[in-house]
C-alpha cells in the first residue's frame, strides 16, 4: 500500500492524466508528469514535470526513481524504453497490457484466445494481403493501422474492392476488418486491484461521429443492456489474464448474435468520464486507489441516469451557455488551441 503523500508518476500529458492527477490530489498524493510536449495540460495541475522524449531511457529512469508508482494515460507509448521505468518503480498497468493493446493484431488474437468475438479480420502489409483479405472477408470493410490510431485516425473505409487500390500501404502493418451490423455501441469499464478484486461501472450506450465518441448515456439502451453480462465476463477474463491493476475499458458492438469486441484501452477512458459526478467513485479515483493498493471504491450510480457529451472543437466556446444551466457539470481541459475533431472538454448531466 502506497500511503497518501507519496508521488504518482503519470506517463503522458493530456486530459486523462490531468483528471487522474486531480483525483490523486483529493486523496493526498502528489503527481509528476512525464511527456515530450512542453505544453502539457496535465502538468499544469501536478507538482512535478519532466519534459523529455519517449526514447530517453536515462530521463525515464530518473523520473521513475522519484515516484512511488507509475501509470500511463494513453497507450501509444513505446514499450521498449518503458522498461527503464519498470526497473525503477512499480508500473501499473503492466507492460504486457500496453504491448497487447497498442497493436490491433495482437489485441484481436489475444481476445479470441479468451473466447471473445471481434469483427472478421485479417492482418495486412501488402496490396496482395489487402486483396486477399477483401476476397475472404468481403466488402464493405475498414482498413486500420495496426498501431497508433485513435479517434478515427489511421482508418480508411473500403466500400468496394476498387477502393483498395487508392490506399498507399507503404509497408505499414494494418488490419482489415469486415463491417459489423450492430444495434448499439457500448463499453465495459472495470477496475481491478492487485489482489484480483474486480468492480464494474454501469455500461453506457455510446454514440460516435467520424470515429470520435460524442455521447455516453447511462443506463444503456434496452438493446445494449441484455449484452452487458457476456461482455463483462470477457472483460474480466482479459483483466485476469493480464494480472491487470487499474482501470480497463473494452468497447463492444451490440449485435443480434451477442456482443462483438471492438477494442480495448488499458487506461481510464472517455466513455467513463460520466463517473466523476455520476458514480459514487469515479474511474479516476478508483484508478488511483488500485495502483496505490488502497481499498476500491463503490462503482454504483449516484443518480438514476447520466448523460455525458464531449465538447469537440468549437463546441467548447459555448461554455457560458452551458454554465447557464445549473444542472450541467462542465469540465474544460485547458487546451489553448481549438481545432476540429479535438476533444476540448465534456459536460455531464445527472437524471435525479
């Protein structure tokens, strides 16, 4: 157990790190951010900040030696150099969880081994691979980079076999997925302690536009609710197989044949932001509790229902109008530049 007053290291300087640090401060911890970017919105609310590259193993080791425990706020961090962190401080979640989640081919194969069902897929490197994948799986489909894609980035819709000729593969590792007919999208967000205790938050129905989450609603729709039990069972198997510590999210499609796995995130997740006001213990607080060895908090609802809307791009400029409704809980992330498709904040409303 790591007592309050110690320092938690956070790899990554974005809004998830910022909200982890705010939750940690409420429990009496200090936080220290490590990020390559000087303009870190997480570092603004932390006691310490190391600005250095992901390939700087000496800086990573020195950072870790000043922390009682280290976590990360996004999965696109190179695994190799992070061994310098793991050698000098406990790292949660583990490098194995990070390694699997940041490579779609490993992720899908891992989930299949545990009995999960992803969309039909095939690894692709060359144009011949893509042609063979389309022949086997069919079109329409979606071609995704195996690594580094998020919020709809690194993805191409393939409507016909002819569309494939327009994609420059450039020798990159990719994955071709068949389209899934679904009636809803949802996520399973859980927290697991080092002792193996697992607690779940209510699963929200999620709505995406252009690959970006725009809204999460709890309770989930009827068409989603009946599939949560099976999805939770898979999520627990994933967490246990990884000996996971912290908050984990798995995203699913609700289909006529049951839940279809989409992807996992080994970290706190956008579809869990509603828990700050909407749950008795937020995903951010329970992540801190788990990685520090504290008792886990209650994940139950704090209201009859919750709606969380992401503020994307110019939507964040309406902050005054949002605050004019006293029922709204506004969270702005402090990002200086407003850009289309950029998550600038979120707003939560409770159904009492």
